[in-house]
C-alpha cells in the first residue's frame, strides 16, 4: 500500500487499530496522529469511501455541520486528556492567565486548539486535524512541518469551503518561504528552525508541568 493510502485501513477496519483509534462508529473514525506535531493531535476520518476523496478545502458548510459532533468529540478528548496530564503553571501569560481559564473547556478550546485541513494534503483520504497549538513534539522536525500548521496552508475549520486553492503557490511559497513565528509570543525566527524548536520547548515548559 502506498504511503498516501495510509489512512484507508483505519477507515475500513478501525477495530484492528485499537492502539490508535479513540472512537469509531458507522460514519467516522477518530485516531491519534502517528506523527503528532503537538502534544495532542487527532485526525477525524469520514468513512464514506466516496466522500473521503473530497478535496479538503472544498468541504461545504453542510458537510462541515454534519461532522461537527465528531469534531466536538475530538476536542473533548483533547481537553480532558491534556488538562489531566499537564498542570498549568502560573505564568500570567497567554494562552492562560488563570487556572480557571485553563480548566474551562470553552476557553481552552478557543485559545489553545485548532481544527482544519491542509489545502494540499499528503494523504489521499479526507482527514481533519484537531490539535493543541503547543507544537511541543519530537515529530516536529523541520520548517515544512511547522508552517503546514501555522500558515494559510492550514485552512481553519470555520473558513471552509474555499472557492479554489493555488497549490503551486502554497507548496512553493507559503510552506517554503513563510517566516517561522512563535504561536505563543509572536517572535519571528525567520528561517532558524532549530532556534524556534528550542524556543517552543522552553515556552511549553514555562507554561505546563
């Protein structure tokens, strides 16, 4: 099987992947991303074999609404598991200025998670990313990894659908040429990924136990 079809097995036989699957029913499978770019990184996979070939950026408002309950389920899992594992440090800085904000599901989701799709996905089957915005992961290894989730290459859930996507521009300019900017403090690291990586790790440790 081609790497681009790596998600198909989860869609067809989720019961065979209990180590990765956190939920499945007849419509959707929710899995842990095997190459997470943050502490919590899930994928929501529609199971309809025709629908799964939909261009991600072309998801209609109706299709998005039909999937919303599963997005909310994934967000609930992220909120509960992250706050259970990591205690908040009283840093008095974004994204959480108080422990009450950290423990508030609505605030946590709005300030510290993102939901969306890649406009030029690397895998064939439709998958929606649901993740925290810490980018504290050993799997975050290069500029492309970071920019694919922090630039317009990552289309936010609420922005769908797009009319069209200039794939060459996205791949040749947005991913490769966009500056590396810290999501916590907005410091611009230009092209210095190794420095950004160290900075992100420091920022995470400053905020969470």
